[in-house]
C-alpha cells in the first residue's frame, strides 16, 4: 500500500512537472519568432513653435495607421527583439496666428510617411500577456507651409522636408492563439531638425529674424499581430 501511494505521488509529480514545462514552452512560443501586423489609432501633435525666442506651444489631434514587422527571441523569462515600422498619419488642423503679430495667418505642418526601427525588451506577466518597452529612431516626412506656401520658398531651400526623431514606447501584447495576437502601444517621438534662422524674402511686416519648429507627437495605437 505504501509503495502504491509512493508511486502515485511520484507519478503525480512527474505529470505536474511535465505540465509546467509544456506551459513554459507554450508561453515562449506565443511571443518568440518572426511576426508582422497592422496597427492604427490616435496621434497627438504637440509641436513647439518659436518666434524670435517666444514660445507658442501648439497641440493638435489626428489619426494614423501603418504596418510592422519584427523578430523576438526569448531568454528564459526575458524577451528581446527588433521591429521595423511604417505609418501614415492625417495632417493636423492649421495653426492660426494674428498677422499683425507674426506677419501671416496660418501655419500648416503636413505629415508624410514615417519609417522607424525599434529595439525592445519584454517580460511575460502571465502565460499570454507580455509587457514591453522600446526605444528607436524614425525618419519622418513633414513639410511646413505658411499661408499655403512651402517654407523653403521663403528660406531659399533651407527648410528640411525630412527630420529624424528618437522614439520611446511601451506596450502590452496579448496572445489569443499561437499564431495570432493583439497589442496596444504608446510611442513618443521628438525631433529638432526643422529650424530656419533667416527668412530672407518672407513677405512679413513683423520683421521676424528666427523661426523654429520642433516636431513632437505621441501615438496611441492598437494592432493585430500574425506570427510566422
């Protein structure tokens, strides 16, 4: 009887260990390997505009969508990976000003395509939930227009049509199937490359000598992920 009970206990322990091992393997399988998908959501534009050293913080809302492709590798409980991102976004409403003060009525920041590369690390807080953080860099298309006229026409070609931005983010991934998942993410991008120090022939009575645009945006996206 004692031997039978001992054997039963040993068998039960082996089954428990096997189940735990399989669960750990499945947990790794949910998040490791190649993946891709689509995402979209809201964008908050918090561009800083400076006229001759006077700050004018300007905030606008918009929407964006895009695609991503990446690879993850699991080291025991820690997951690390890299991801390529592409997205498009709507243009925010024009920023309006008093022409008597700055010399023009509207300033447009037209947002184009964005390409980025992130590296990230994550930790599975449960078998199917992964919490992660990321850091990366993106190249963004963006043009500045004053009363409908591109800024480079005023600045003799000095206005940049592209700017680089560092991006930081965090997110939560949920595995709903070994090959399918969903995620929510937040990214913050900040660039400082759209600066014009001399307007040259800009038609303004305000006699502005310096005009800086520091693009900044926050993305709140949700996405659908496919694992390969």
